[in-house]
């Protein structure tokens, strides 16, 4: 077993790099008219990736960092569907919706909190505006196993959904009670069996380590039980404790959270356990069976990371629809309003519910490439980078190379004229390794309440 105590110095706030620049750089200086102009001038030969945020949940899971609306009132959900329809109508005036769609994802909240009939209405409306889903498009949905029935799964299957992710987090009852999400193993198994009955191509599970009362021993049992479900992919996330941002997290007793060294041990055990049972690690916190399409993408250097995680569907413009959704263009990110009243008011004014975003300058795009390569593949082909950007790497990133030397000295990565590549242990600290390439870190380093801790 590795001595993780020497790596505890790396336990400090840092981004997860679902984007670069991160959402902290989004601002209202990126104005609506410029956003619309960029939308209208998108290259129509580029395919589309669609994200729909369905924000409703019945109850709060205390660990959750998502933007959710807690309700049990059906009229609120019906009202939201009507506003989604109106948003799509406005969007169609500024976007060539006849472009090929290669990916669509429903996230939340709890997308399956909507009934089968409501889901069908949403899906039919989407397809009336976006008629050109390509054969083999990845169509996916996040599912809470406590909120799924056969009618809902049938509707999704008939609509072409082929990938589903089930939130498990942890099977230990004491942990489940502490995070306000009691979910017996049988409930999860029934939901996953249902997905396979309706021919979902990929059935995946999400786990979280770093939750209250978790230990290495309790998480070993969670992994054992999860393995009996034979998911196609595992996502094993480090719990991001940010109570200054998420009020529900204040209900968690911080004294019950595992310490950083135990979290590192849990992650190291998870890597060893899953790889010994036929899974391979993909980027940060993902594991998949070797036949998974993610590995073909890695071999071609085409693995992509966006707000939905790792995907093979790079080279697409991401269109975010719904409350708080984020979109991504070639040189920009944009986000819808997080407040429901403001979201509705924009649509009532016949405008897209755009609130803020960021336009990437040349330096942003250069650094984005490096950071996303490291986050996706744990390595960077320097010669490929230099050819792509016509830049001498060691000159442009002299400060970052210097900052990475301690990582190299501790054998967390290797670095030469051609490559930067993480060791197996270094992958546990990939956020730290990416941070020296982040031009915005210096202005955030003084604030301890900006990001979650990397370990």
C-alpha cells in the first residue's frame, strides 16, 4: 500500500475542469447580442450535442451539487414543459436545427420525476425541432432508481435512448441516512434490470467517495455489491463539499467525513478493484469495460470532456436548453438563468434565457487544449500540440513546466521533450497536475471557498 500521507499537501481547492475557463470566469460582460450572433454564425457542418436540464426533485440529497428545484406539485412540472417548448421555438430562430444531432442528454434534478406521458411530450417536441438524429447517436438519461417505472423506460427506449446512468453513491445504510438518500440494493437492481429489458446499450452507475461515515472497509462492500450489477461503466466521484455554495450540504456533519488520506486509499483501492475485475480507467473518475467505445476514442486521441463527463462525441457544438443549462461553442461557453422567475421572464420576452458566459481568447483556447488532454488521457503529446498551435511548448509554458517538477520528482508524472504523462498514482492528483496550466488560478488562490478540495 502506498504511503498517501506524503500526498496530503496536494489537498487544496482546485477546479474539476469540466470546462476551461471554468464557470467562475462566466460573466454578464458576454452580452446577449454577441451570444445570439455566435449562435447564428455557428458552422452548420458541425454536428450538435443537446443537453436538457430537467431540474425537479422530490427531496434533497445532502451531497448534491446540482441545480435542482424541490417540488411535488405537478402543475410546476407542466408549466416547465410549456416553457421548454417556448424556449425551443425561440432557439429555432437563431440556430440551424436541421444539423446532425450526434448526442442528447437529459440531466437533473431527476429527469424521471416526470411521468412517462410528460417525458414523451418533451421528447416529441425536441424531435419536431431537431429531426436529424444520426444513426448511432448517443441518447442518454440520468436516473434515480427510486423514480423509474416500466412505462418511463418504454418511452425512452422507443425514443432511441441507449445509455442510462443510475445514481447509487453508496450502498451502506448509515451513509445513506446521513446524506438523506435511502436506496436499498434491490431497488437499484430492479431499475438496472428494467434498463436491460428495454435494450439500453450502456447501463452505468455513479458512486461517490468522501461521504459521511464512509471508510475504506464500508466502500469495499459498496464496490462488491455494485460489481454484482455488472454495469458497463462506473463513475466514481470525489465528493465536493461546498456548503458555502449549497445550503443542503450544511446538514452534513463535517466531523463524519473521511480524511484526505482515507479518501486517497479508497480511490486507490477502487482503481485496483475495478481493474482486477476487467474494467479500465478512463480519464478522471471513470471506468469502463475494455470493449467500450471510450477506448477506441482514446487510441485515436479523440476522447472529449464536457459538462456531461467523458464522451466520444467531440467536434460538436453543445446546446444547453432549460434552467441553468450550459452550452459550448468553438470559442465560447454560455449559461441560462439559474433562477426560475428570471428564466421564465426571458422567455416571456421572446428571448433565449441566456444569463452569462465567456468568450475564449487565443490563450484560453491553447490552455483549454492542454488541460482537457491531461484530464481526458492523463498525458499530453507535446509535438502534436506544437504542430496544432505553431507554438514552442517549453517557452510558452515555462512557468507550468517549472511547477510540475515536484510532481516529476515524486514520480507522479514523467516529462520530456515529447510527452507529459501521469503515473498511476499521479492520476489521483490530475486536477493538481492540470492547475499550473490554468491562467486564472492565481486570482482565485487566495480564496479557500472557491473550489472543492482536490483530495
